[in-house]
């Protein structure tokens, strides 16, 4: 079994200095039919992590800094799978992850995982609240919620399924039902519920949105009224 050896790639004085370890020989170029793969991480933004791990094919994961590189040598020429792990929810990787990289014989192939980070999401917010008054069953209404950071900025990298439910039941019998699409995936930090309705009249209803990892959030209050006939 061939042992893939990893070395750190260091950037100094404007030049790359690769610590390439030979395939068990202690020095020299890779043998015919093998090559090397240099995987780098380039991270920008705020609230940066301390590091990631890189996995090559199905081998052991290796730690890598947020702006660092590792080099694997003695790889058989051909396609290899590289994956970056340990990326927090407030960061997103540009391009495929994992990705396929072709290694050429007697050459060093390169791939860079570009990572953009923002402040982490701390709250759900109703960016489109329910109307102040809706008609029982006859009206469908739309609400929208977003995952935001503490400064009120949407966090596109936050993912999860948002569940919408009745918060305060304004009906007399406290047995109203919310109808329509009630579970929606966050896309770019936003979840839209396009076709909600409530089956009983009442006053001071609220909705409640929840997603794993963040506190649930109530909507503003609204009333559900009977159909008015002109």
C-alpha cells in the first residue's frame, strides 16, 4: 500500500516553499507515474474559524490553517478527491466541496478552497410579518423569516428547516389550525411561506417560527375575521 505523505506549503518573501516528502525514500522527485497535489485554504471575512481539515480520497484527515496549504506526494497519476471539512455555519466554500483534482505524473497539481465568513446567525426575524387582519380560510397570506446576525445582517450561509406554527391561539376554543406550507428550507438565509391560512376567527393571534440552532421568534399580533358580504 502506498503511503501518501503530507507537508505544509509555506508562503514566504513572495515565493512558495513546498516541503515535499518523497514516497518513503527521504528525498528526490516522485517516481514515474506519480505526482503531487497541493491543497490550499484561503479565508476572508469576519468571525474566522481557527482551522479546517483536508481529506484526500478516503484517507486520514489532516489539519490545515485558514490561510494555509498542504501537499501530498507520491500520488498515482489520475483523478483524486479532495474535501475541506470543519467549515462553520457562518462560512461558505466557493465551488465544489468535495472536488475532483487531476494529478499529472511528475508534476504538482493545485486546488484552492476559497472560504468566505460572516458573523454567525444569532436570531430569526420576520422580514415579512403576517397582515394585521385576515379572513378566516378565504385568505391565504405570505410571511418571510431570515436568519440574521446580532447587527441585523442576513447570514446567507446559515441553513436549516424553519417550522411555522401558531404561537398565540386567538380562537375562542384555543383549537385553531394553521394550514398551508409550514416547513421551509432556508435559502441564502431566507425562508418564505407563501400560502398560510387559519381555520378559525379570533383576535391577537401570533405565529412562531423556529429553526434548529436559534431561539424561536414570535410574529406581530393579527386578527382573523369572518368573510364580509357587500
